[in-house]
C-alpha cells in the first residue's frame, strides 16, 4: 500500500462528457482505484452504469476497477462485469439470498471479492462470510447518490468488524463509501478503514481533481 491508505475515486461525480480525461487526471493525482457505482433503479432509486462503461474505463487506465453493484440479483451480472475488466466486485448483503454462492462465483471469475453493508445493516450480517472476502465495504450514506452527508453512526460497526478481522489475522480491507471529505476521512481511519471511496471530494473539488486528491491524501493529523 503506497502510504497509509488507498483512495478509490468514484466516477459518479465525474464529468461524463470527458470521462477518460477525468480518470487520467485522477490517476495522475495519485488515486489507487477507480470506483464504479452500478445502480438499477430497483435496489436503489437511481440508474447509472453497466459493463459498457467498465469496459471503456478499462481502456483508459490500468488502475484497479472497484465495482460496487447496487442491483437486484447481482449474481446475474458477475460474468459481464468480470469480462469488462472489473478488478473487484462488491455485492450488498441485503440483496444476495445465496450470498456464499455469489461470493464464490466472484472468486472463480478471478476478481477480488467484496461484501457491502448499508448504514442500517448490523455488522453481524457479514460475520459469516468474512473468510470469503477481500474487502468489506461499509456504506456511510444510503446508496443511490453522491454528495450526501456522512453518517457517523456507522463508525462503531466498523470498529467491530476490524476487531473480528484482527482476531483472525485476515488481510481483509475495510472500505468506506459516502460523504468522505477531509473532516470525515480521519474519523473513519481511526475506526479501521484503509480504503476510502470519494466522488464529490475528488471530481467536484472547487480547485480541481488534483487538489481534491491532494487534500484527502494529507488530511490525517500529522500528515
Ligand atoms: C453512493 C455511491 C458512492 C458515491 C459517493 O451510492 O455508492 O460511491 O459515489 O459519493 P460521495 O463521495 O459524493 O459521497
Ligand atoms: Zn459506491
């Protein structure tokens, strides 16, 4: 890990008329992953991107593509996203009745395996599958839109998951998604998060993408 944590830039807030350019700018500014939010208008009240966009992103960057699936029946789409160039596929625990099978399928496809919890979902829901995943993505807003306010009540849950991972010496990452900025990132870092998704703070930073990335990179006390 270059530095103390990874930044996953969510293109949901990018200017889609210049998507390739914006991804390259984020890459040059030093983000570690590109986060792609897939929404179906059913599991969440918004429609966004599918495998075509993932394939287009794959052509403009070599960074890992971190795919966040907010769709009903995510198991139906795993192969298309893997073929499009996904590096990791994360599925919501609220939305995967055959969760073990779905996670195993992601592993078989050669992608990193992620499980996601909404803010209202307790940590206990992911405990049975922790040994099957590379990352636990904790939502710190209700999924559907960028630009929402961080919900600090998810922090105790993160600390619980971190304790379980420490106890089993698992190298699993905890990733957080929603409302990350220079004030909220340090709070989540203290709870154990090491991968930070950010859309607004990067792509809508008033001084541009590079300043957005720089500000997040140096926001820990003493950094
Ligand atoms: C929300 C998405 C997030 C979103 C984050 O459902 O999963 O990835 O892009 O946006 P910000 O960083 O603006 O909260
Ligand atoms: Zn996301």
